[in-house]
């Protein structure tokens, strides 16, 4: 009997051990918030930033020195042969015996000097203030610029073409510094914060992508610069309640919709006299925007001007020596004129410069004047226009132009994807796809100036992000910059969901793209809760053939069907009418499309239309609110993050671009604002907002809270103290936020 009991004990122990091992093995296949946000278990590999030199025949990256305690140094790679040489060693960059940390760098025109940027600080979204240092290859010495100014206060330092001077912005004024003597000359004197020289206010940076606000002429005899007059822009105060026992107001010059924008004008500093002449552009400084200015020759500039409604773009040429201004090109739309063309293949806002072709005699411009977004070539002298892309599909973004061709991104048959194409500059319509067939999904390219080499980034729903250095037009891989093999291997140990790229047709006959992430171990005979993720405004597309995030994988493992859909007005490649149909109808047409598409897709037998949740951020937060308030029969639970609850309190450049001026059509702003429909709330709502959000102010959440209280609606709120629009600042913030979102969805939209 004792032996039997002993044997049973051993068997039970073995069974228990096997169960534990099985559970551990099963747990390793499942993601948790902690595995995603509190470890580096699934860290992805990203390529180092690279700067092309020698017309693209070589490039430089920052690497860690193997000899100076892991300090930063610059390494040069030959683009074709990949021969590696030390460009500036860490030993050469020691200051008082300590290695110099490098955030970014640039070279002088002749390559004899390198300008280093470090000790950076943030201005709104970007780290554009800091310290600058110059390393001289001739003397083998490094010296700091602007030593008389306070630390981390210089902006946008750049060499003159003759390499004698460096110019920069400090405290809203433009300065030049003689590199050899260290003599600093102040060039503007009226910068105060209300008057801004050489850089921009919040609205220009946020909505036009403008940060660096001055440039040297090619002969270094002029500096052209923007002056922004924000003196009449009212101050919005954010409040910091946590860093002191007394609250601290944080002032922000912020032009609300309907309020006059900042004034803008262009100054030209004659560097013989150091005096500024103002370029007299017709139309008024506060009735127009100036989103672009560039030198295109020793004595010629191009200037882009937009009216307050942003439906007219005028391109002027200006000759400094004669002070002559000539209208080169005008573009007018009934809706709005796009500058940045938001797209999943674009790199966000740039400097808005117009690409030059034909030896600088013409520029390229994408327009929406016909049924599609096309590229036109405009002769600068005559204004003559040539259609470069005469085919019936959209150009997503331009990439580069060579002597004979232009490279662009498009996807003629599937708006969820992007590929590289090439066509000639004569407009003959000969087009060739460059991206090989095996790179299905979304592709992006950053070109060298000679057009022979590019960095190629690829991703899809079935393949993690990779980066390669390639040769063009052959698309031959020269070097793998980031392959993410380790990440892919780690992903393969998980239970992974199936992803469907499909579409649904609404009651109005609108075909909507759908990306659907199915639960792991999906069984179509079961009923699953649905999690809709939305954006829905002109600045973003979400139903794309791109790598899905770990949080989505985790939610699919929990048993959710996750659905992304793109309504009319989003930047899908479905023609101009699709994109421009949302004009004056943000909050109306997008909500209608989303609700009708949801109604259709919820007819699938495996989707439970009683367990539905919706969430979104920024414009997606606004969409979430509109859907919860206007279509409570469809959406039972919502999480709205950093949402605009009332369009009448957002910034003027963005909101007026897509909605017009409230002085003229105020009812459209009211009809599109979630706060108008707050009384319709029936389900579970969580409002999340950072109190330090300089983009969508916490005011937006408080106004909505008051209206929901007035309507006797129950809801929950999570403020994040001093966090900005991205809600990422502070220790543990991302982990906490996504724990909050997950728990709220799981509680109110449970998995059976």
C-alpha cells in the first residue's frame, strides 16, 4: 500500500509539473501589457539616421566608438562599395577631455567643416533648441558657437556657402557668427516672442510644418527670413499643478478658429549693410499665409503664398537685385489646396520646398485640379504647365526627380498599399513600377540627391518593418540596414491573429476599406466582441497593409475582432472627390460613413453587435465621441483620447482649411462638433486627455464634461497631468494609459 501511495504521489506531482509547464508554455504565447510596455522583449531594430554626402555617392551615420568608451563618432560609407572609414573620430570630438554627444550634424558646402547639434530642448513637438559646435578639418579643432548665450538656446545654425560664417536664431532674433574670429553680429533686433524672426509660432509649426525660418543665398550675400507677428494672437493658459505647491500658468500663443492668424512677411538681409528690406507681397500680412520660400539661384527666389481660406495658392518669383516680384503660378480650388499631402508613404511635414527640374528652370507641383492627384511641371519663366502623370490614378507622394525622370509613390489598384514608380519629365505617360513584386504592402523611399541610391522601408500586415540601402532603378539591395529578424523570431513564438484586408459597401453605395484582425484560434461559429479603431479626418488613413502593433495582437489574443475602416475624406488613393467630399462636413460625413460601414460589417455572423467598442486618438477621439453620441445603437462603449469636442476651439489653420471660416458657416462647425450631440450618450464612455496638451487643449475635455453633466450623463474621465497630445511624458505613462484602455474595454465589452 505504501508503494502504491508513493507511486500515486509521484504521478500527481508529474501531472502537476506538466500542467505548470504547459501553462508556462501557453503564457509565453500570450502578450500582456507588462511584456509590451515594461520590457524590451519585443524591441524592434531601426536603422540609424543617415546623411547623404558627395551628391549621394556616400553617406554618414553616427556610430559608437570602440575606443573612446562608446562615445559618438561619424562614420562614412561609400554608397556602392560600402567601404567604411572614420569621418570624424570620437577622439577628435573631445571637449575638455570629455567626448561630445551628438544629436545631429551637417556639413559645410565644401566639406571642410562639420556642424554638430547637441544638448537639445523641445519647442512644441520638435527638439529644435540646443548647442552647436564646429569641427574644422583644417585645424583639427572643435569650438562652440554662441558661447555668450545661455546653454541650449540656439536654433537652426547653418553655414554660409563661402564657409566664413554660421547664422542661427537665438531668442527670436537672427545672428551671424564669424567662424574664424568668433565675432557675433546681431542681424535683427525686434524679436520679442510677439515678433518672431527666423522661426515660427505654434500654429505655423503644427499646421505647415515650419520650424527653420531663414536661409542663406547661394552667394552668401543675403539671408532671407520669415518674420511672424503674433502680437495680436491671444494667449491660452495651460496650468501646471504638480511641479510646485503653487500652480504655474503656461502661456501659449494659440490662434483659435475664426480668430485672425499671425501676420507673416519675408525679410531680406543685405549682408554688406546688415539691413533688412521687406519683400512686398500683395494681399496683406494677416490675410495670407506664407508657407514656403526657397532660393533657386544666386539672384532668384520662389515664394509660396496662401489666402486665409487656404483655397488659393500663389507662387511668386522674386529677384533681390531688382526687387521685382512676378506671379508664376496660381492654383484655386473650391475646397482647399493641399501643401503637405498627408499620406502613409510621406514623411510628414517638410520644408514645403518645390522640387526643381530642367536645370532649375521649372518646378514640380502636385495638384487635385482634375479627378486625380497629379504631378505638373511649371516653367518658372513662362508659367507653362505640363502634366507629368497623365493616367487615371492618384499620386500618393513625390520622391525625387533626376535629369529625365520623376520617382513617385502610388498604388493604382489597392489604396491600402504603396509602391514606387518612375515616369519621364516630358509627360509622355510612360510609367514603370520600380518596387519589386515581392514587396507587397507599404513601401517608402528616401533618395540620395543623385537619384542613384535610396533607403527603402517596407512593411505589411504579414511582414515586420525592414530597411535596406538600394541602388536605382534596379532596386538592387546594397546593404540591409534593419532586418528585424530577432523581432520576427520573437513574434513567431506568440499566438498570432489572422488579418483580413477587405472592403464593405455602405447603404449609400460607398466602398469602405477594412482591415480586420481576427481573434487567435478564430472559430467562425462563435460570436466575438468587436473593437473599432477610428480616425476619419483628412490627416490620416488607418486601414492599411502595414505591420500591426503588439497591443492589437494582445487584444486579438483576448478574443476581440479589431476593425479599422477609412471613410470619405481620409487620404485614401480613391480620387479627388473622395478626399475633398469632407469639406465643411467633418464630424458629419465621416460619422455617417463609419456608422453605415459598421452596420454592414456587423452582419457577419461571428460579430456580436451587442458587444461593440470604439476608440480613437485626436481626430479619432472626436470621431469616437460623434459615433457614441449619434449612433448609440451601434457603439456601446467608447474610449476618446485627446479629442476635439468643439470645433470652434481648435486652431484656425487646420480647422479653417477643412471647414471654412465660422464667420461664414458657423452652423457647419456646430453640426460637426461632438458636444452638440452629447445628450445622445447611452453607452459607456471614457474620456482621456493630457492637461498639458498644447494641441487639443484640456479645455476641450472640460467643456464636454460640463455638457455631459448638464445632460445628466454618466461617464468616466482620466486626466494625465502635464502630458502633451501624445500622452507619453513621465515615468510609466504609456504602460498606465494602455492598461487603462484595456481594462475599460474588457470590463464593458467582455469576452464570453
